C-alpha cells in the first residue's frame, strides 16, 4: 500500500507520429535513479544522506528507514504520520518539502528538500549566541512557520533547534514530523480544532511543556512553549531549562524555573516571560506574539518575513 500511494510517478505523454495516438508512460522513480553521498544526520530510527538525481543532478536529502527495525520497534505508525503530515504541508515556505517516497525490500526512502546550511543548533553552537537582529530574523520565520502548520491542523510536538534546518538562502525549514499530531477539521466550523486535547508522547526534555509533564496532554500551545525556549536560547546560548539529567530538567520545567543571563535584552526578556507561563491558556498565541514590540519591524502580512536577506550572523 505504501508503495502504491507513495511511489513517485512521472507521466510522459508520447505521441506516435504515424497514428497520431497519444499514450501515457508512467515512469516510477526508484533508488536506482539517485546516487547517494555523505551522511547528513542520524535519527533514532533513520539515517539522512545526501542524494543526487541521475537525470538532473539535483541534490536531495534522502531519509532511509530500515523496515525490519521499524516493525520490530513498532515505529511504522510514526513513519506514516511523517509522510501524511509532510504531504499536507507541502509547498509551504517554512517546511521541508517532500518530493518522492519509495521503497525496496529493506528500506523506505523519503526524498526531501536538501537544506545545505545544516541545522539551527549547529549555527547557535558555532556562534555561542546571536545578536538581537539575528534573533529577530530567525525567530520571526520560526514563528510564522509554526503559525502556518497550526493553521493547517498540524501540531509538531518536538520543535527544537535540531529540527529547524537552513536552506541555501538561510531561510528556516521545519523538519522531522514523525511525532506530529494531525488534526481533523471540525464538522461545525470547517476549521481545524487546535484545542483538541490528546493524551500522548513526550518530546525532548529541554523543550517539553509543563502541561505535557503534568497532565499528559498537548494542544498547539506546546509548540509556542518550545518557540519561547528557542528564543531564549538564541540570546543566552543555552536553553532555559537545562540540568544534568532529564529528571532534573523536568523538575525545572514543571516549576518554570529559569533565569535570564546578564545583559539579556529587556524587550526579548519581556516576550520570553510572556511565553514561558505554565498554564497553556494564558500563553500567547501566534497572532499575539507577532504584535509584540520585538517584531515591530517585521511585516508578517505581506510575506516579507521570508524575503529579507539574512543578517550577518553574530
Ligand atoms: N539533515 C536532516 N535532514 C536534512 C535535510 N533535509 N537537508 C540537510 N540536512 C539534513
């Protein structure tokens, strides 16, 4: 079933000049159509490699998942979630694009857009912390991308710097939707019900929201919490809730126990304080955050948040 729905199809119409008859030839892309290169990253149950199309030379990032392992570890569900989510979100500026999926006997393959500037964690590590201008540039895009996926009925649930990639123009791309929650449209309003409270899953310790630890539910505000943690990290160089082990990190998250580093800019301090509140209903949503004075020079309406040149990183 996976192959049928997922296989990349290229349809070529060929007209016979003698009969004038047109026939459609379906050519399925497969693993033989790509050459594999360096390993770009390793997940818990996948490996991402650079791949080049034999036809066009175009670069892709191919996510390779071992079928036997997926079945043994009961992860098949997450692979399907990732694929369905990426298909729902395709063609959005802040989300990595999924081009093709296919499989062979051993593995499943996701041919993803290649983001040549790596992930946002590496950028932050390299520079220690970012200037206010940089923090504004990157956080505005991250916020707009989160807003977009929420409007499309997707809660990511594991937003963190490793899952934010940078394309050739240093524009952010959210990735890794294996733990996402895909919501159904409400019958009444025709809109996605982002307040659906679903019991489930813990993301990554440093970015997990208190409601998930306390009550084991998530709504879209968990992505807003993670956004607040990342904004803090851009300035401080480390996430707000970090301890020597996961247990102690969870304790800090539940108590919302964090401290601003010396010299932390007051405007960003105000925004982070508003976001990192324990009760999700009291946490601002995207439209409220976009109105904060920190984003006064960003126009979220006309899309220019995605058209600006990246500031020099520092
Ligand atoms: N690492 C994981 N996914 C990637 C992608 N799509 N592009 C570049 N590096 C990656």
